[in-house]
């Protein structure tokens, strides 16, 4: 719990544009991955793209710590591939 609290406090110290980017992409990823939007693969693609931006932003923020940044960039790349896959096969 202490680690989550520290992570949240560092999030509050970030610039406004970073807070907006992370919050918007996280909410878009959660909303578009909802089953209400499952009939259209473009929403799935948008969800994966938002997740890729979210993970890439945190990977870029934590780029000095390779232990965390490399997995985040890897997951961001997988999300980008899945977004492309869903967009081209819709």
C-alpha cells in the first residue's frame, strides 16, 4: 500500500499535460473495451491504441529504470500491433 501511495503522490507532482494524457487514455481504454462496444472492432482498436499510449507514456516516464521501462515499452508495442490488427481486419 505504501508503494501505491508513493506512486500516486508522484503522479500528482507531474505536469498537467501528463496527467490529462494518462487519465484520458486510461479511461478511453477501459470504456472502449467494454462489452457494450464489442460489436464494432474499431472500438477494440481504439482501446488497444489508448492502452499503447498509456503504457508508452509510463515507459517514457520510467525510462531511467530499465527494469520497468522495457516491459512497458514491450507491452506498448504489443498493444500497437493489436490495434493495427483489429483496425485492418474490421
